[in-house]
C-alpha cells in the first residue's frame, strides 16, 4: 500500500502460497486502491483492471496479445492498467513467454500480477523478472475479525469456522456458502463419531458423491485430518493411516471405497 501510494510499485508480481490464503483477494484490493483509493474489496467493476481465471484453455499467443493491448492502453481512472491472472500455474509455456516479453519491456502504467500455488510450474526466466510475495496462513483471530467485519458473521460462528479452516481465510469464507464443503465437513464429523463397523453406508455415500464431484473426497480428507490433528497424540495412529490412504488414492488411483474402509 505504501509503495502504491508513492508510485513505486514494481511492474509485475507473483503472489504465491497455499490455496485460499488470500492471494487473489489481496490483488483485487490492491487494484481497487490504485483505482479508488480504498484498500478493500472492490464494490463495483474496476475499469482499469482485468482479472483472468486461467484454466489453460485461453493461454495461446493471441490471448496474450489481447492482454498486452489492454496493458498498453491509457488508464481511465487508475494510475495503473492492472492484469491479474489467477491459477497462473496453468499458463502454457507459450503464454508465459509472451508475459516474459511484456515484463522485459514494461509500459510505465502496466501492472502484472500472477496468482499461483506452485512456483515450479512457472518458467525460471519469468520467475526472475517478477517480484515474488509469499502468502502464508494467518491466525484464527485474524480470520475471526475478517468474518465478523466483512461478512457479518457472529463471533461464535466465526470462531467455529476459524478453528477448522487451517489458517486459510478463503476456506473460512467458502464455508459460509459452499454446500459441498459443508457436506464434506459433516461426513468427516460423522465418520469419526461412528464405529468402523457402522461406516459402510457413509462410505458408500462418500464414494457416490465423489463420482459426480471429485473434489468432495479431497474436502472430506481435509476435514478428517483437521479433526484428527486436534489431538495428535491420541489420534497419531489413525492420522498416519488416513494420510497413507490419501497418498495411495492420489498416487495410484486405488479403490476409494476399500481405502476408506481401511481407515481405523
């Protein structure tokens, strides 16, 4: 914020860190500050900011030329023409090289922000040209404050969500409206409440849901591990077992039902 206010921002940044750690939200707040003078979530469309959710489908040279054209236009309100590319891990090498050419000869009013989880998926020359800022996990108190102030959540609910999101503010916000997350959380809670011999129906339901929505199984394991880590000494054996089963599912595409049944 100080650099932006003083007009000393770099021409490009890479925001990296775990998913849902606030990278994209911070980028939007920065763009809003440049355009409206408010370092907060933008409440309306930003005229000098282009946000791209990079899914790998539109990462050819023609697409990057469009971004270059946008960056080199004259700003309407902001001091910067800002391009934010979310999930930049999925950029093709051709698209990354196109960004690199822009970074090597940047326009004075251009700002490029790449949001990524894995730095290893970006080309070394691009990594060396853009400044890298790491976004780590934050405290439960900070997440509680965010939920209460920005989303009107009461303190009791905010504390509950902060305790299960693992220091990731984005995950806490998702829990407010993402029905699949809530369902996965309930499944994980019930999994630990009932005995191993009574889990057959629950496991069958989990497997059926993940056939339609593969991310459900990831959510389920995440909440299961969070619950077990509340008492790591008592749950050490089951925690190791759970992590091992998750590794096997992810690495070898083994039978998911059998792996879930083997958790005890």
